[in-house]
């Protein structure tokens, strides 16, 4: 699935020795974490999330700005509490990823999860006619792929590899331990036709900024640039799209896995602009489950970084007028 090409940034040179030392430090930390039970680790993660909220000023400000724009009717106290909690959830996800393969099995999955409105989606996956599954950076989005792999569903999740190859290899091994299959974002395009032909389900995280060439659709009342690739894949191969989520219950290692929307090919057949309609529809469904508990969303993301052409032109015109007025004042 080819994402739209952005101007290429100069790649940072990686120091293999430094990368390896970071990897060793992480492995030592993981061994230490495994000494304690998952609930103790999650409490520690909340503490680290609070610390991150205090020291990461730029990220904190971005989260607050995004929340204020998305919930203009909410109080400042609510905005700050939601932002701080979202930072806790970021760190808790790390604990979730490390502990999921150690805890969740076929015989005990009910101790750690429950499903909501997911039966139809599961039967669609069983039929093996091809399916797209999308979600957002929300709570423990990783456990959905793990659960599908655990029960033998043919699911491939598109993921961006980490720059540190040692850490990336370790995390991939943790995530794929019970049958989940990951494919690198860069090589996904070539694999798609074969995966669709064999009736696989392909999973995407669909709430990332797509640059100036993306499709701009409404997301929390503002236009957000969204990748065309998911919609194009659905339209080209006539594939339904399932929008789902995983939501933490309390501070525990327990999750509600649910489906909020199934978008079927017959729904876009008569649309004038089916690509924009499909993209807007699954984005709206993602917003719907985020609104049920905004504290679990990654508000630190630069989701609204790119702006539509008309907004950019308006901003440029205003800047020119302001510059001209400043020159006039000086003269």
C-alpha cells in the first residue's frame, strides 16, 4: 500500500554501537519489569506518564492545543486531566505489549478481554473473502492483532519499523509470538494483491497525517489530511472496511474490543466521490469511539499538521498583508 510521497527528509545517520547499547539497556529493563506482576507495572507506568507530562513540554503543549480545538466546550481542568491521562496511556501501552504474550492464552482470554459488537466482523474474517480493518492510535491497539493471531485468523498488520534494528527485531518477535503477522509499511504495496487473493484481513492504523497530498476530511471539527491508500484499496478490490478499537477498562490489564462501523462496497457505489466518502466515513467512525473515552487517544500526535490548500493560501495572503502593513508603518 503505497503512501503518498512526501519530500524526502535527510536521513539521520545511526550509530550501530549506540543502537546496540540502547537495545541492551531495554532488554535489561524488561528483565527487571518481569520480576513484578502486570498491575504493579501498570501503576509504575502511570507514574512515568505523569513524569513525561511534566518534562515533555512541547508534547504537552501539542496535546493541550489539540484537545482545546477538539473539545472547545470543555473546561481547562478537563483538558489538562485528559491530556495527562493520555500520556499515562502511552507508557501503559509499552507494558501491555510486553505482558500480552506472557499472560493471554486461548484458555484464559476472558480474564483479560471482552468483545462488543464484533461477531459479524469475526464471521467476515472466517469467510476469507478479503477485509480491511482500521483503527487509530487509541489505548492498546496492539492487542487486537494479537488476539486475532492467537485464534488463527489470517490477519496482517501494516507497521512502520523502528529505526533501531535491534529494538525493532526484539519488538517484532514479542508482537508476533502468538501468530500475529506484521508487514513493513515500505514493502506493503507489493504484497497487497497476493494477500487479498488469498482472502486475508489487512489491518491499518488510519489516523496519521498524510501531508498535503492526502484526502482532507473532518476529524473533530477540523480538516485532517488522511492517506488515500486505504480507500483506494477498498475501491479497487471491492473490500469491506471494519472500524474497531481496543479500550482499557480502568487501570487494569483488561480490554474491551469492539467494532463501531462496517463499511460495505454497496454503500459507496452511488457516491460522486467514493474515495473521499470512504475516507470520511471510517475517520468519522474512529472519532466516534475516541469520543466515548478521549483519555485513551494519543493527543500528542500531529494529526492536523498539514492544512488544505485553501487554508494555506489564505494564511499566505494574510502574511503578505501583514508584512505590507508593517512596511507601511515603518515608512
